[in-house]
């Protein structure tokens, strides 16, 4: 047997051994898993384990994923391959934890097959890839008593909530009924419905869609909108009060009594709501549209207050961006990105403990009212805060935010020495904001009176003056954080969630709903990891260059003023006489301005170069070790082989 044949046989044996080893490892070690991700993305939370352990009947899960079509589909489809791997691994954990109670079946619905027909019958969403292929990525849960629950599509907007969605299906299939959520708002959160939707369609216009938050809630809850002139709030498990602008005393009294009767509420007020679009008719008439909302009497009864025209600010949390074309990005003190590394979330409450990033736009400042808060017997737990360098900043008039000068607002801001609060959880037994009741019009009195003889009579409506049971109210000083402007983004497959804004609201609803198992699941981790080192470099560079930039900008402004003075001095006949002298001065000043602008660019380049140097270092660390190790191994083997060869030759010569 020659050397070539021996080499071929050796390669064949190595391939057989490798395939056998992989097969044995998959079969024997299939139950052995190690989650090495920092946020334990592939590990079931304690809430899920509790739900699975309480299963009293077998559950079958069918995971539909068009894997064959996804391998050859466009980029938007191939994106889901990694997502499918994650969902499959998570479902395997469910099967392992259930000890046989959960069975998993993975199905690839091919065109014109019975599996594809079943996927359509179950109501799973499908996306056409071509004339024959449809893309499915959903799940069906079945119990032995005929209960069927589905995830129509594992959309990217639920990527952070995958475990919650699966556990929610299991939980609701066994025991729970849908929680009733009532929404009362001055905004059209529910979109155009009924007559308005029909009128828009008749005009050939697209009716306004519900907010992304509402569409999320409708997947898991029974959602209804309440009239803003409601007399009494009934048949509601969780009440959402979103942007209560101009709410009447009657409506506020209804909210007050709902809470005092043991109701659970989430209130979002806002000193400047971007989502509150101005009325074009009012603007044409010269009236400044109001975009603020507040419930001062109710907040005071709950031990809180939100000062008007006052906002929370923090240089460390302010986002960087630009609002105009060709404008350099700058820090915007009115838009804050709250993050976990900055200690912006209360780690001791399940509502915020696992959040990673929440974006807020012009949030207000929530303060405790010392006297009222202590006397009412309520407990206030902060949820959202700035860093210790945060501070409040004010505007003299809402007109300042119509066309805001963000550079001027940032220049006026001063760092503080204590965190500023933007969210609170109130628990306990508060007193009524209307202890003496309210006066409303008595529509039943003198109903038979005619014309001017009919007098407008009032009557007093009273209710509870103190809570009859423990209450819970969550107050946020921002509305935009759950709007489509901030919390959601359009994508190929519809809206997608941005960061943890939706998580915060859904956490709050689930916590007030009383399901401790489910609240322990949501927002376990974030697939997007922040570049903390890069952020720190940018922060340090900005601190180091802030003084120099301010000095250069001041010099540029001075020379610009001098240039304007030179140009304004050249007028009439006098301008013709000294035209040459003025032109020389103008050129000299412009040259100085260009020189200062060059210095400013060099100062700003320091930050860019530090980040680029970090990228080069990381690239070298990632690419050089592999070839270097291989080279060292090759050199070592070469030296060893040379030494053995010399040793063999020396022994042969001695013999």
C-alpha cells in the first residue's frame, strides 16, 4: 500500500471519528447546557420555572419556522435564522424544566404541504417570499382539553419579551383570564375607530392606527378606551391615565374614587408632550397650543407634585443628535437616555430592576410633598432617576420649546448634587383629593322649565374620603416615552420596540395586575449591548475639550461681530473711498475665523482619534493572536522535528 492510499484511508477514518464524536456528544450531552451570556439570555427565569412547575396537564408546543425557505430568502428573512436558533434553544429549556409535561415539535411548513395548511388554519402570519414560498415563524400551544393559544409571529418588536410571551401562553392556557385595561387620555391612542374610520376610508385616506403600546396590550389584555368625561370608572382592573390635559373636575373625581376603592392606576403626566400634535386651526388663529398635562390635586393627595415648566436634566444622560440638515450633532438636554450602568433604575422593585435603557423626552420633575405625603399615610418608592449630577431646569414660557435652541438650553443648565426623580410608585391608603366632594350640574332638576326661566342648578357629589383598602398608583412625568415617536420604530415586519420603553410600561401593568411569576420574566436581558468604553472615552474627551471649545467659539463669535461691524461701516460714498482698506480688514478677519475653526476641528478630532485607536487595538487583539499562536506552534513543531532528525542521524552514524 503506497503513501497516497494510506493518507486517503487516514482522512476517511478521521472524518468517521469526527462525525461519530459529534453525534455521540449531541445525544449523550444534549441535556448538558452552559449559558455563558452575561445577562443569562438562555436561562429560564424563576417566574417561568414556577409556571412550568405548576403544570397539571401535558402541553404540546408546535414551533413553525420555514427554515428551508429562510436559507435562500432575502436578507430580511435570513435575519431570522439566528433569532430562530435562540427561540428553539429557549423552548428546549422549557422542555427540560417541565420534566415531560411539555412536548416540543419543530415544523418546517413547505409549500402546498399539510403543515402549511395547518399553519394557516392556526392563524399564523405568513409573508410571501415568491409565488410558491411563504415564510412562517410562529408557535401554537395545545392542551389535552382542546385549548389552543398562538404566537402568530415572533416579530423583532418582541425580541426582549420572547420568554414572557411563551410563559404567558402557558399560564393563560391553564388558569388566567385576560386582565381588563381601561385607557383614559386626551390623545387618540386607540386610533380612528367607528364613524371616524369609515369617514376616513370614504375619503380615500388611511385611518389613524392605534399606538404601538395599545397594539402590544391588545395581544395580552382586554383593552377599552374610557370617555374623558366619565362619571364613574367600573369594570377595569388596571387604569391607564395618559396625558390628562384639560380633564374636568368630574373626571378627576372619578379617578380619585377609583383609586380609593382599591383600584390600580398608572398615570403619565407631562410638562411638554411632543406626541400632542398642535391644532392647526388654533395656530392659524394665533393661539399657542398647550402641550402640558398635570393632575395637581390628585398628585398632592398621593404625596407628589410636578412643578410647571420644569424639566429633569443630566449632562451624562443627554442624547446627542441634530434636528436640522447639515447640522452637527449636539447634546440635547431635554432628551435623556436612562441606563442601568448610570443607576437610573430602582434595583429593589421588579418594575425597573431588569431594565437596560429607557428614553424620555422633556420629562418633568416629581417631588415629594412633605406634609401631605406624611399625613396621607402613603409610601413612595422612586422608580426612575437621573444620576447624582442631575438637576431641574426651567423655562419662562412654553414658547421657548416651540422652536427650541438646544445649545442655549444646555448652556443654561447647571449640574446638581442629587438625583432627580421622574417616576414613583405610590402604595398605601391615601386620602381623597376632594374630601368635600364636587359640584356638578343637576340635569334632572327643573327639567320642565322653559327657555330663560330654566335655572342652572348644581348638586354636590360625595364619595370616599380615605382609601378603604391598599391602593397602588404609578406616576411618570413623561408621556412620550411610550409613544410611537420614542418607544417604537417602523420596520419591514411592522413596528419594532426601541430599547426598554415598552418594557417599563408593561412591567408596571403586570406588577399592578398581581402576577409575580410573569413580572419576574420580562426584560431579562438586552440583545443590544452598549459600548460603555467608547461612551466613557467620549465623556472624558468632552470634559477635557469643553473649555477649549468654549474659548474658541467665543473668539469666533467676537470676530464674526467685528466682521459684521466692518461690513456695516462700508455704506454710501464713504464706502467707495475706503473700499480697499475695508476689504483688507474683512479678508484678515475671515482668515482668523478660518484659523480658529481649524483649531476647533483639531480639538474635536482628539475624541475621534481616541475611539479610532481603540478600534485598531481591538482589531489587533482579535486578529493577531490566532496567526501568532499558529506560527509559534509551527515553529515549535519545526524545531522539534529538526532536533529529532539530528538525533536520529547521530544515532544512525554511531551504529
